[in-house]
């Protein structure tokens, strides 16, 4: 197999993306520009969204926020929630994911936000809020493109969806106020955060759950995913772009004045995505290999450690001889599980962070502006990382990857 064997796969991966997925960053940029132009040159447009409100958010914006969150939650395989055998199968992987998603990654973003936005408390809070919102939707797409474990990914999405209802509010108070160095505003409290999280995550989650099961029991899951879901899915993009336009209509003129500070938010986001993804990738390969070695040691106490650690006797030695160009480190790792962990850790629920930022701080706040940068950067960066994942499938040895199958698929 030549070093260029991954090129056909790169082309194939890009072709698997829908037109909307490929153009999403461009759509977001155009929405920001449109909102700024309307704000600067049509100032009366800022009054359109004033009036009746829910939780201090105007009704039109509430509709947009809820609409953008329903389609991704319709894609979650809620029907697998009761399959306990899957949870037992992935017990260790789930535990690792919980540590990464709810301890390591939020603290990683917290540290990066403070390091790069130490003099911009409002933008910093917006960044921290993105780090606390664990991905429940787009990770399904990245995982599928990269060839991860869809069953494990569905389980992790379900767990993160439920945990966000419980943990996002206390995390908001802990990271942004108790540890964040920002005094709690007079109108911000735990009850307010919890109420907003419950409303802007609970309602879409409930509607997504009901829609999926309603269609699943009436037309069947195959027809739902083939015929109905393609109609529902674009509404997430419509709701997101609509909400972004509204944000920049209300804040566009001020955004222009603060554009240099605003774009500093790109720095922690880019570093976060790269560190979370590559850090998880190598950590999980190391952890998988170490766990396998410990298991072998327990089963073979009479053999020497040197013999047991000789490429772990897991088939890597034979594979490395047949494929000397392959990278051996962490060869006992499972590709599908490793990639699922990387994208689950690196992805974020930018819809939730945006909705909560708007509901607490307002559409004209710096926190809301910062939250809009989440999808703007996450989409293109994680698409690139999906290509990297498929490339690593060729470059590294894996316990679940047959090298002959890779070569035959390239032929």
C-alpha cells in the first residue's frame, strides 16, 4: 500500500457531506454580515424583535432557538436507551467519556478562556459556556464520517443530553461566577440559569423525543430516517442562521467597534478543538493499550514483563512485520471507539450555549456574540479532523482494522 492510499478516501469523505454541511461556515459568515449591515444601515430593524417575550427573550427569537435544536435531537437514537447490554459492553468507554466530557474539557476551555481573554470578562464567559455544553447532535455526523462506533456514539449522546439538564446550571454558576472572577449580576442566579436550561433544552429535547417515537411507531424507523428526517434536518440550519442574524442586528454596530476583541475568541476555540481532539486520541490509545497489558499480566503471571510488553502480543507484532510503515504506538486500541471518544470530547452543543447566553444576557450581549463563534469554527475544524481520523486509520495499527480490507477497498 502506498503512502497516497488515503487520497481516494479523502475525496469520498468530502462527497459524503451534504451541500448544507459543506457550506455551513459560509452561511454563518453571510448571516453575520447581513445582520451587521442591517444594524448599521437600517437601525430601525433593531426594533422589530421587541415586544412579547418568554424568560426575557423575545418570542421570535425563542421560536428560532427552539427550532434550531429540535432536528439534531430527532436524530438521537432514544430507542437504544433501554438496551442495557450495550451499556455493559461499553462500560469502561462510557466512564472514560464522562471524565473527559464533564471534568477535563470544561476545565480545558476554562483555562484557555482565562489565558487568552483575561481582560475581556464578557467574551470569556461566552467561551466558558461553550466549553460546558457537551455535544448532543453534530457529533453523530462527525462520528459517522470518520467511521466511528455509531452505537457507542448514540449512547454517549443520550447520556450527555440527560446530564446537561442536571449539570449545566450548576456548572454555569461554578465556572462563570464562583471560579470565574466575575461577580454575579443582580439578575443572574442559579434558579434563573436552571430555568433557562430547562426551557431551552427541555422543550426541544421533549419535542425531538416525541417526534422520533411518533414517526417510528406510525411509519417505521427506516421510513422516518429516509423520508421524514431529511425534511426536518434543514430547519436546524434555518433556526441557527435566523438567530445569528437577529443577534447581529441588535449588536452589529457595537460589534464593529469591538471587532478586534471579538475575534480574539477564535484563539481559545481553535486551541480547544485541537487539544481536545488530539489529546483524547493519544490518551485513549495509551489507555487502551495499558488496559490490555494489565489484563495480559493478570492472565500470565508466570511470564516475564518484557515478553508480555513485546508489542503486547495482541497481534501487533505480526501486523507490524507485514506493515513496517505503520505507526505502532497504542496498537491495541480500537479505532471505532477511539474516534468516537475524540469527537465526543472535542464537539460542543453550541445551540444550547447560544440559547442560554441569549436568555440570560440578551441578544445584544458580548456573551451571545462569543457563542456564535462556536459553530463558525467548529464546523470546518471538525470536518478537517474527520479527514485526519480517516488518515490515522491508515497510518496506525488498530486492533479492529484489517489491513487487507483497507488495501482491497482502495483497489
